[in-house]
C-alpha cells in the first residue's frame, strides 16, 4: 500500500466528485478493508488513520462513513488535508 510504503500516517477518501469518478460513498468499503489488510500483513494493526471527506450535509453523512470504517470526517477538504499533514508530521518523529 502506497500510504504505508511512504510512511504516511493515514489515508483520505475524497474525490471532489469529479465527472466520471465514483462518488465518495460509492467506493469506501474497499478502502478500510485494503488499509486493514495491508496493516495485518505487516503486523501494524491500527497504525493508519482513515479520514473520509464526503461533504457532510446531514447526520447520515456522518453515520455512513463511521459504519464503513472511517475514523474521522472533517467538514472541509482544507481541514482534511491539514489533519493529514499534521498526522504525517507527528508520525515522522
């Protein structure tokens, strides 16, 4: 997994709903499963944080990602990226 190979602290599921690309809610089941599988292979369970940015508009938009394995759902992409950078910095020392 690229995130682990590059010593990342986590992954962010966010596609900005670009034309022709699956929406954030259409593909996240594979993400937590792939992250946890990669961690299990390397005996590093729970080390990668999974952030999910679905552009929250209702309570359902918060509950669904949690049920799918996300650990956080920041409201704005800027916050998501800031958290990812901070997570990387904290894990690099």
